């Protein structure tokens, strides 16, 4: 995904978004974002990785989420993180950011390797989801995922438990993206061939995934 700058708008409950052409299995994904300013209550700005075969997703997809839950003017955004494996999530953790994410661009990073999934904000780790398969906890490691981002209405739950609704006369709502980076990733542009594997030992402490050596 060659992304220099993009903005997406929500003008109705249908929302909007974009996705990568490549699929990724492990690596480091960075995106700089500036979120919806003003009264963003009821909106969700999402930036996530998800198993890309949507037509066959069924109940067994993997997903790694950054979701930014809007709020009324002057109240902080909630950063909502989650990890799905085999279609099962329920691993949510939420954070308040220590800055206003609507006035400037900030970096949001997923570092995904066979040992950990690390969520970072401006290079600062805020959450580590460890591979605990040895203890019966499923971990996403076999399904390649595409990168998605979307801006959509979720006022039944997004802001203060759904008590505050979207102010549609305030639409359109806009979020902005730039400086995407996928260094240290194994990626592929089709279901057959892995086309890129610029990896280092920090991203893959157990060595490169087998997929990186496939023709």
C-alpha cells in the first residue's frame, strides 16, 4: 500500500474506508493518523489487520484492532484494542491517550511476531498480547491479513456506553492518514506468492516464517 496522504469521510451510517492490496503475516505496521475533531460522539475510527478472505471468513477469522471511540467536544477519545483468533475476541483493553489525537498526526503501530503482538502509540508500547498457546490461549499466527481502515457510526455502544448519539447535522466526519510503513514484514500480493520479506531479528526472534521462503 503506497500511502502518502489520505482522508476518509463519514456522511451517513454507511461509513467509508480503505484496505491494502497486500497481505501480511507478521511484521511491523505503522500508520500516522489524525482523528475526527470536535464532537465525534458515536463514531469509530478503525485501523486494523484482518484475515482477507472475507467471502470465506465464516467464524474463524483473525484480527488485530486499533479502534478510536469518539466523544463529545472536550472529552477524551478512548483507544480500544482487541485481538481475535479463530473468530473469538473478548480480549479488549481500553486506554485514554495522553494527548489530543485530533490536532496533529500521531503514529500507531502493530508489531506482530510469533511471540507477541505489541501495540504502540508514538513508539511507546501500551499493550503486549503474548503467545500463550502453551496455556490454551489461541494466538494468530497462520492466517495472512490485510490492513483496513474505516470510519463508521456505532452510536449504540461507542460513546459512554451508547448514551451519547451521533450528531448527524455535524457531518461529515473526517479522519486523516499518512506515512504508512510496512518495513520488516512478510507480505504477498496474491494467494500464491510471498513477494516481500524485509525482516530483522527484532521482528522475528524465532527466525523468519516458513512463508518467507516459499516461491
